[in-house]
C-alpha cells in the first residue's frame, strides 16, 4: 500500500496473476469507481514479493486468509495486523492502512511527480480528488519557488528586462 498507492480493498483481493515481476507492474482491474490502472513495483517491493512467493505455497491470492481456504484477507484483518505491527514497533498513535496511500501520494508529489501522473497512479477521476491525498512540504514549495525565480531572473537577463 505504501509503495504502490493501493487501496486496502485492492490489497485484500490482489491475485498473483495481476503481478508481473518482470515488467515490475501490478494490474488493478475494476478499482474503486471502476477504474482500471497499472501501478509500478519499486525494486524493494519486487524483492519482497520474490521472497514472499518463494516461501509461501502459491495460491490465487497474494495474501490468502489464514482462516478460510481459497479466500483472501479481509479489510478487518489488515486493520488488525496494522495495529499489531504498530504496537510491536512501540508506536502508540493510531494509523490506518489507508494512511499509507496518503503517504504514498505525498512522497511522490514532493519527489516531483506531476498531479496528472499521481492521479493516474491513484486511480482517481479528478485532480481535485488527488489534491486531498497529497500535501506539499514547505521545503518542496520553497525549492520550486527558488528554481522558478532563478529561471525568471535568467530569462530577464537574456532579454534585457
């Protein structure tokens, strides 16, 4: 969820046949709002999936339910697992799995990914929806402002203004 921007529901039902490790992609069919999209695997996620696949009996789902045969994890299970991992890490503040999607959007936006690309990666219908997910850091705003001002000064020096 953090490195691909997936929704909890998309992770729950993620099937192995949607993952192409060679192309480093994940195909999301019929996401929220019936949006199909391709998301990309970072090198660390590709390595983790390769290890995961090698150590688990292959089935239909990437994250099979430990309770039901031929079923996938449910949202409630992922919420419970997140709470357990937070407690194990000694974090007392509550974080939801959906927050990982917001963090993904914020990281990409601040790394220079355009809103149009981010919208597609998140599977949103509008940029306005995407803007609710991502926050610009003050350092990003300042850096982009300074870069733009340097370009303006350079253009003015060339044109003699």
